[in-house]
RNA sequence: GGUGGUAUAGCCAAGCGGUAAGGCGAUGGUCUGCAAAACCGUUAUCACGGGUUCGAUUCCCGUUACCACCUCCA
C-alpha cells in the first residue's frame, strides 16, 4: 500500500488515485529567465523519481508541467538585453531540455508555456469575476482571499497572521488597488510597451499563479491526484492556486500535495536571489558524470534538504560506482548454464524490500539499502566462481530495474573513447603483463595515471577510467 | 513574532516503545606479482533536561541549536 506525505494534512496518507490505475500529476515548472540551477534540478529529479516509481508500480501517469514565460524577471531581462520576452523564454526553454536530458528526466506528458493559454486564462479570470471571487481594479483583477474557504491551509497559517505580513510589505500604491491586503493579482494591468494581451479589462498580462490553475484544470481535470513543487511554493503560489481553482470549479483541486526540500549550500538555501547557485548548465560542462548528479539528488529523500558541495557529489559518485562495478563484474563473469533457486529467492526478497520502502512515502534510503544488498549478492556470487546464467541475469535485471526507478541508467556502458596515446600505452602494458614484466607494467600504469586515466587489473583484463 | 521542519557514529543517512539498516571513510584480515575491485570482521547508546512505561533513540512537556516559509524563489 502506497503512502504519501500530504503537505495539506502534514500526515502520511494512503494513496488512492481518482481513477484506479491512472494518476494525474502536475508539477510547477521553472520561470525561464535563466538557466536552471542545481536546486531546480533537484525538484525535477525528485518528482521524476516519484513518477518513475508510480510507473514501476504499474500506474499510467499523466504528468503535466509548465514554463512560466511571462513575468517581471523575463521582462526585465528582455529589456536589459534589448530583445523580446519570447527570445529570452525560448532560449532558456531550449536550455532546460538540454540540461535535464543528461539527468535522465522524462519529459512531461504535456508541457505548455503560460503564453500559450492566454485565452483560457482570460476565461478563467472572467468566471471568477462572475462568481464574485474576483474584482477589477484599474485594469487589474484581484482575487478576494477572504471569500475563499480554508485559505492558508497549505501554509498552516491563519488569515490574521498572513495579513500582518501582507500589509507590512505592500506599498500604498498596491494597497490602493486592493480591497484587502491579502488579495492577490489574477491579471495585471500593463501600460508599458512590453509583452501584453488585450483583455476585457484592458491590456495586461496574467498574474503568477493563474497559469498553473488553468493548465492543471485544462489538461488534467478539475481534481487531480498529485500536485508537486518546492516547499517554498506552498505559500503563496500553491495556496493561491488552490483558492482560485476551487473557487472556479467548486471542486477540490488536489488530493495530495507533495513538496520537495531544498538544496542547501553551507546550510543555506540555494536560490537565485541569494546568488549562491550553480547552474546545471555549468555543472554539466565541468563534471563528466551526470548520473552521479542524479544519484546525489535522488538518493536523498525528497523532503530532506541536500547540502550540496563538490565533496558530496564525489561521495555520490563513489557510491554509484560501487553499484556500477558490481553490475559490470557480474555481467562479465563466466556463466554456467543453470539456476540457483536460493539466489533467486534472495533477489526477490530484496525486490520486495525495495517496494516496501518506496511505498512508504518514497523512502529511498531503505530502497537503496535493498539495492546494496543486491550488489553484495552479485559480488559474492561472482567470488563463488560458480555463476549460473539464469540467476545472474535475474540479479542484473533487478539491479538495473530498481536503480532505473531512481533514474540511473547506463550501468554497464560508461565506455569512453580513449585517446590514441592511452590506447597505445595500454597495449604495451598488456604485453608487459603477459611477459610478467611487472616493473614495466607498473611504470606504464604510472604514466597512464599521469595522463589522467586510472588503470586497474581484473580477471577480465585492464580496466580504465578517466579521473 | 507566527508557522513548518531538522538534531542518530569522522561524513551521508534509515529506524521511531524492547538495548541502533545501508553507503562513504578509517582500520584488521583473505584474495592478488603490486595496486584496484571484491569478500569477512571492527568502528554509535541516538542535542540537553524532565515525565509516562517493566522498558524510550522511538510517546509527552520543556530547553537549546540550525534551516525554511510568512516578498520573487524548486
């Protein structure tokens, strides 16, 4: 039985999809005014792993996400660079796909830009006005927060506390536009010569939260199973989404709210505003093992913070290497025809442990422990010198499938093209080894090492990897 | 100030009423020409103070520290 932690109730709840066997899932996507950073990637990876596990459990998952391609930051960026907002957005949308592909993130079933649903947004907002949940004020449209039931539920705050914060931060101009400091914008009046659309309230552009409500209801229906995002989105973004969506449809918006924890740097949140971020773009260009990045992000429980540093990344790589090494060893072992029932039994025991762990709100730590048990089993099996093909294939298949749920692929490949010079030195060393010329063999190993490659010997000959 | 979260070995991190999974590191051993890999072993009383209980890391109360949200942020 799958249980998930719901931010709305702060409890683990049994997961029951609206339609048996099918899951509707919406995850808030990035505002595309810059490259995504490691923290953004963590969120994508966390929900990708959740999605993969649901797929592994046999569910059909309809996964929708968005690109926010109209907002203040994009407009500012466009003005700074003297190009259109669309040029900025398109550039970083392209970069998003380039950056997430090496991290093995499955593209969303549907991924739409905010600017592609403007008519739907206008219709949605008009309906809120008709229903009395919103009002126009000088070309802008605002949502009446006090009219919504259980507003603040996700943030676990009451209206009075929220109001203290709201009235304190708003300037007089903004306050004058609103009936109540708590109200938020559904549609913004836009007098400047920047990206904007005609609307019943004059020229303007959508507020921040409306696009997600529109896309979620448009592509997935009035009520969806899972809505995800970073925990910082719980308030105000998801709170506002929930209020406007439920006001519009009269139905519960989301059954399970899932939020991921942050990536920290020196125990502080990595964020664009703090400036302490590393973009995935630059990380990928300076680090040659994207699967290790994925492993670091995915092997930590999604709600826990990750303290990001190069040493943490290195540790993740070493851990992942243990799995890869075992996988390759077993794959390259000498098989005998046959089957070892006791091995098969141990494999299914660990598979069951994996499922049990993941069913408990995606407990990846315990799930990973099951994978490491399989790794030890694989290694011991090879050491026994009596490997039966059927059992070996079963171990390999399970390791690949389970680590695949974490989005780690290519366990056996990791083959890189070697420079000619290295190839030559390896050949020379092989000859030396056949002649048991250990001195020359060691010398060549040192030489290869000094050129940036580490060579080690196994029963299958020399193994090389780039340092 | 309000709200939510976290505090477990050198590090990462499970467990959450019956004397602590897993990984990294360290260390001893086996194997190997050496090294690597692998395998076997060693490596913690769970922030602090009370309370409940036959028994608490696990429940309750309090304290302390750190993080986050309350403004854009995954």
